[in-house]
C-alpha cells in the first residue's frame, strides 16, 4: 500500500457542484470508512480540494476516483495525483 495525494480543481459552475455534492459526500464517507481515504478537504475558496488516499497502485486509485460523483458529474475539471511519503505526522508509516 502507498499513499497518494490527489489535487482537484473544480468547475466554476456552482450548480454542477451543488447537484453532485450529496452523492459525493456518500462516496467519500464510504471510502473513509473503508480506510482508503485518509484525509480530504476543499480549498477555503471552494475552487478545488486535496485528498489523501491509501491504495495499492495509482491505477487502482484512478479506477476508484473515476466512480466519484464529483468526477462522473463534471465537478472535477483538473486532477493531479502524486505518490506521497510523509516524514512527519500521523500518516507516517502508512
């Protein structure tokens, strides 16, 4: 297992984000309950988000992210994924 940081940029169309929000929350809460999603939060200005996932591979993570309602319903307009190795904090050694 490895940790991955996902950085999203959102559409500026707030109606698209509002329409997908409830389903997205169900999706991320389920991923967190399963231990796959470690941390998540939107930027203070609402323009995007940062998420930290635990996954076997980037391909596995991309397959999971492809099912997120924010992705399937067009909220996410740009996505970057980085494998991450924290050296300080509670996620060290995950």
